[in-house]
C-alpha cells in the first residue's frame, strides 16, 4: 500500500477568469475539467493538467469571493511543477521575466535545480528540473512541447512541530524520510522523482495561516483504484478521523487532517476525466457529476464567464 505520489493539489482563487488565463496562457496547462465544487455549487472547480489529464499533473482551484491568504504555518506553502531539465528552467526564467511574473533566481533545493515564482494572487509555485516519468504534452499549449509542465512535485508544507506529523506520514502513509535541507524534511513515496516527494518545513515561530486567495485548500495523494477499500479500512483500523468514502465521479476520495491540521486526500487513479467527455473535448463545457445534472440550469446561471 504505497502511495503513487501526488494526485492533485487544490487551491483557492478569487478571480476565476484571471486564474484561467494565467494557468492556460502563461503556464500552458490544459483545462481538463470545468466543473463546480460539489459541496458549494456556486463556486467553480477548475482542473488544470497535462495534455492527457493524467493523475499527478493537475492543480485545481475553488473560486471563492475571499480576500488574500494570511501566510503562516499549518499549511501547504509551495506547489512544485516538474519540467524536463536545466534547459527548460532557463527557458521558463526568460518567459516569466517577459510576462512580468514575480520570480526568484534558479537555485538548487533538495538536490534539484528549482525556480520559485508566484501567480498574480500570490500562490507560491516552483518549477523543478526532473525528467522522471512520462510526459503528455498538450498540442494547443502556448508553451513548446519540450518545455511544458510535466506534472506536480515536490509539494511543501509548514508545521510548527514535526513529531506527530512524522508518525502519520511514516506509519499510516508509508512514506520514508530521506534527509533534510534548510529546516525542511524530505519524505519519499512510492513514485520516482519529485512527484513522489513531500517536503515538510518546521518553523514554530510562524502564526497559523488563514486561508484565502493564494492559499492551498488540500493536497491529494494518488492511490490505485483497487486499493481504495483497503485504504478506507486502514484509516478506520488506525482510528484516524476521516470523511469515509466519497465518490467524486472522476475519482474516489478519502479526506483526513494530519496532526498539524493540513487537509489530506487520498484519490484514486481511475476512472479519470474522460469518463464523461471525449479526450479531445476535455474542459470545453461545464461538466457535472450525475447527482448534480438535474440542477444544471440553476448552477450555470450562477457562474461567471471564464
């Protein structure tokens, strides 16, 4: 029961049209699913991923009318995206500069060249040189295929105290500690490269974060569809408070909080985003799970245009 790395990461925006422009036009990701928050249908839930909508490649956003995040601990603090290598990082550094996007210099972090930057709402992101795994470029991306984002990883979270979080990561989730750098501890999952790395920074001096635009809502870890019931049993047997089984239609989920309050999700690698749309039409219309289909007219009337 090893995790297959990250499945997706869900963040918060207060500007769905601006968010859509940045992630598709500036970063060149594909909108693979345009839907709504299943628990709050007034809000978009937008999924951006690689050309095939592969698990482990998508960053998703809830669109809520909120102010900016107050940064702090007990939170996910940076989302990594993998690109092919140093040549791609150099290409991206020039692109970010040309687009006026705030960014740092390329530097080594956890043994990989990394380019930190932010989106217009202050969402903290990074591009990481890592060519592990398959790439599925999007043929309509404004970014050349060889430089396109290949997927997620690593993802960094902040906690004031590592002890109980470490127990959950290693004993429940079967992650392996592999070292540390600059106060950040690296945990490895059962996937090659950065998509299988969770970075945990320990800083007891920071105040608790307050969610808002630019914050991360939760991080989801990739599990095989066949292991879903076993993971539900594992959470129950280890007495971890959790959501119980949740069917999101495109994947099945289990939600729980790690000891410092960061919301985790286990999400299955199937059935996938092509369940209700042809692969070449992903994200082109509002997609609703069957239990919301009867409310389509009402839901569409409450959504802004992208």
